[in-house]
């Protein structure tokens, strides 16, 4: 695992399965190699292009928040429901960390340094490119399912418990920005 990915994602340490942790990190390494964006861009660019140019929440702030919410939710489900609703925490955390990794291919910076959709991103949304990167790095189908189904595309499939958790963690930290009332 590169130092750059470790710095971006200290939450990788929450994945107990060392092989899954390494594969999850490798996906980020591959995405950063292929992207025109770098780690500093991820700390500064908005997490979505759908909320207008005034959005000040960075990609990494949003992504790390999603991972923290997903982890807490998984832990609460386990503590309240026990074996009645199984949650694989390693799969959950890996999927949460990787859900938006495809945005590194979907986005780029224009000549003014503003985040815009790339030519690639006009044709292939991040759930698809994220799954492609994850499969290339040997991630299991349970994690690829989370990546594929975390966004609106996932409304067409039956989600696993872990995928529901990541989907809701993602949308509860996106929709308030998209549709908030200004009072």
C-alpha cells in the first residue's frame, strides 16, 4: 500500500482481512495512476457536480464521512439484531471506501481548475468504472456489488445489507446539500 493511499484512507486499517485491505488500497492506487487528478485535488474538489459551483464540501470529506457513518451503522445493526441481520464489516468498509473511486476517472479539472465531467465520464458513470477497477484488482463480488449499487443505478437491483448501508450513508450525506431549504 502506498503512503499516499494510506494518508488518504486511514480507515483502511478498519478492514481486518489483510488481503481485502490490500486489494482495496490497490484499487485506489490504480485509480490515482489513471486519473488526471491527484490526492490534493481530492481534498479540494467538490464531492459532486450536482449541487452547483458553490458546494464547499470536498470529495474526501464526503467520502470519509460516508465510511464513518457506514461503519457506525453496521456496528449498531450487529449490536441490536445480532445474527438476525448479518453484516460483514470488512465488506461494508471496503465497499464504502471504494463506492466513489470511479469518480477519479469521471472527473477532471478544467483550465481554470474547476472540477468538470471528463469525456470518459460523459459515457461511463463512476459505479461502472469503479466496478471495473475493483474487478481488475481482485475484489470479491460482494464489494463490487456495493460499488455498483450505491448510486441510483442500484435502484434496479436487489441490494445486500452492506449495499443498503453504503447507499443510505451516501445519500444522507448528499441529499441535504442537493435539496436543502435556506431559511
